[in-house]
């Protein structure tokens, strides 16, 4: 059974790795939900007769690894956390592998697909500045990106997003202002600039729902035995044993529920319009810096966290056509099955082998 508080997940390549696939979870940001999915993916990659030089790595976001104390981290802070975790992993590889940038492929599910694009944007900006200043290329090169059941625009206009937006207006589920607060050895980036890009909409009053919800869940969990609470969670969610166990432990964790709800409030504001330039999406003409990252999106056909209208508009505007002259555009597809948004829990075999 997966560890409920898995901080990182790593499967090395059986042969010298040429690429490193780094997985970014959704919300809740628990990598344990994806352990079986990533293990199956690794088996498929490494079972090919020719072998596969791909290593897999994933991690939980801040406050999703069973931390007993700490500060609630903003969505901006989670991007910074994820970016630093990718860089930490790459630095470790550089000590082992030596010369040349590490080739990274980012794979993001749900919120992780949005965070992945933000990491690519920040990485490219650093590399372009470095090139202008005459510095050598950095330690990593993000050569590929895959967004699965991606949520990159219009979250509040999706069926589930609309419900969450109504709830947030009624009970005050909004982003917590964590500027200047420290977590895990770094200061939230909101403290670094008065021109914070995520302050397009002002933060509301200090929220109470995430804290109260956390207290209520912990109170209920304290009233019953561990096994009874697990069965209750399984009955409510209809999850299989592994996912229900992870969820039950996540709900009991000191900070997980509050962190997840705080992030959800911010996601409604941040995952709105298409915020990335042609330097990320691609263009027919080359641009300064390293080669652009190749982008691939696979949207869910019945994903309640994605607006079908906005998804189709994005595919029409940004997606690749059939002609070879548009190969620089992102490859976008829609899953034709009825696999749900939470496919990683039990239906990943169809996604990987279909």
C-alpha cells in the first residue's frame, strides 16, 4: 500500500538516463495518489526491447507530506516550491552525470499542468537573461511537457469550478496573504515584489473556511477509530483501498485540508485567461534562448474541472493543425472515453495503454 505521506517518488532508469520525467500533481498535492500510475508508466517504458533511458521523479507540494507544523503556502509559493524541487533534483543529477544540461520532461495533472507551464516560463526567462549577459546555459533544459486532464484556463467556468466559486463567495474561501512568511527555508515570493503578477484581483478578507473545515475534519476523525474513519472515507469517496487510505491520512494530517482549500481559492482567480506568450506556446520564427519546449496536452473528454467551450477555443487558437507547417504548435487532443478527472486513482491503465 502506498505511503500516505510520500514526499518524493523516484524510479531510476535501468540504463543511463537520457531524459528525466518530472511529475507535478494536482490538488491535493500528494504524490502518493500517483505512485501506482507512475510505477505502471515506468514498467511500460522500461519493458521495451530497446530499453528506455527515462528516469521518473515526482514530489508532493508543501504541506502535503504530513508536516506537523508550518505556514500555509500561497499558490505562488507552491510554484516556487515546485520550481526549487525540480532544481534540487537536477543539481543532484549534475553531481552524478557531469557535463551537459539535464534533459527534463515535465508532466502535470490538473493544477500541475498549470504549474508546469509557469515553471517553463520562469526557466526560459532565466535562460534568455543569461544568454544576453553572456552566461553559459543552465544545468537543465526542459525539452518536453505533457499536460494530462489539464486545467490551464477558465477554471471558474468549468462545472465543478462554478460550484466551488459559488461556495467561495458564500463562505469566504479566498487566498491567504502570506507575503513575507517563510516555509521550508525560503520566503514566499509575494514578499519580493510589489508588482505581484497574481494580484490582478485583490485578496479578500482573511478566510475562515479552510481553518474551520480542518478543525471539523480533525474533530470527526478523533471521534472514531482509524479503521472506521478509513471505511467512512471509502464509503463517501468510493475510492479503492489504496486511494481511500491516502485520503484518510491526508484528512487527518495537521495542515493538508487547510492547505488544499486555500490553494483551491487561489486557483479560481489565477487559472483564468491564457497568460502565456508565444515564447511558451511556440511560433514559426525562432526566439532567443534555448530551443522552445515541445508541448503536448491531453484533455479529458468528460472533465468537470474544465470548461468544454474554453478548452475547444484553446485548441482552435493554440493547437496544431494537420499541416507540417504548424509542427511548432502544441499537440492537443481530447480523450474520447469517459475516464474521470481523477483517473490516476484507478483507471490509469486505460490512459497509459490505450
